[in-house]
C-alpha cells in the first residue's frame, strides 16, 4: 500500500481536484484506492458523491475517537474507490489533537489496519500547516504537490519543502517528494511557461511531465458529485488526470491498464 499526501500550503492550486480525480483515475487502472479527506471543508468528500451533511462518522472520528476506517469509509458515487469523508467536525480535531497522546500518529495507526486492502491511499490535506496536515505527512510514504504556475509558486513551495524537511527529521524519516504536478495550466500564458521552466530547472525529474489544464468540465464536475472521469470522460481534464495516474504508476514500476488518448492538454479548454 502506497500512501500519498496531496498538499500545498498555498490554497487554490487544484489540490482537492487532483485528489478526487487521481483517485478515480487510479481506480480506472484497476488499483484499489482509498481517499482520505482531511480538509474540514469536505470538498473532496462532496466531489466524490458523498454528502458531508448526512454522514454519521468521518475522519474526525478516526483521529479523535479511534474509529476504524472500516466503519467510517463509504463508496464514492461512481463506485470505483472508497472515501473516508470529512465535514466541519474536523475543525475541532485541529484543537483537540494538540493535547492528545500520540497526536501525530493517529492516522498512521488507523491506516495500518487496512494496509492489505488498498494499493493506494490518497490524502487530501487542508491548505495550512496544522495537526491535520502533520498527521497526513507522518502517515504517508510520499507527498504529491499540485502547483499552479504563477508568480508566487516557488515561494510557496519553499515553505512546504521546509515543512517536509522538519517532518522527515523529527517524525517520518522515510517521507519523500512524490512529485510536482502542474495544474490549471495554459501554455498560451507566457508567465505560466516561464514558471514551468523554473520548476523543471529546480526540481528536474520530480516534476511530472503530465500537464493538468484549466478546463471547464473539470471545474463543473464537483458540483455534480463526480470526478471528471465520470462526469465527462472525453474532456481534456479527465484525460489529463488519466495521464497523470499512468505516469504515477510507471514511476512506481507498475503497468497502466487504461490507454490514455494522445491529446494536448497544455491549453485551457472547454
């Protein structure tokens, strides 16, 4: 089981969109996937077709009451992956964990109990460094960083890398950078291309070659409680995330089972 935290301390970079759509795309490639929502906004939960307003238990219960993931998880609307949902209750966990015993390891312990049931666990982190994010980083094998190629992108990355280094030193020495995924990409924008080249120059092969475009269908899909792959599988956004999943599998020495159409996804599209 490979556990990947999807995080960026800068908001609005496509973190939740990446988590939901990668989960669906990995599942389409016959991987057993669990998505853990650790953001109190619960957007990944809703985007997977699970109503955060009616759930009886959530990731809050896993972290605070030692609830078993087997008792909390739900199936996504598409039926292709499992979800540990989140809602506003999780806000209280940020405070309660501060004084809790083994506070940084709650999620790690919970996931250990289901390690034989999944190939991938994707964790949607809140866009801030708090005890929820620390739990995700301690539980994870690696970190995938969605990056919007804009002016302050590198500055935000520096802060995140410092956080990862501190976690490696004190709590999870095995944590590594899975990669950087360029999101909301529009090749027609000069600044986008310049920042993209800076990222490659600085991080090299850790930058995924797959580009996730700005895409209307990708933006519409969450309001229907569906990943783009379900909402409109022919959209460039859906195809781009399939390509990202295939690239991830190749990097892990696995074979993708879904052929990705050869489509240019570098420009903003409908």
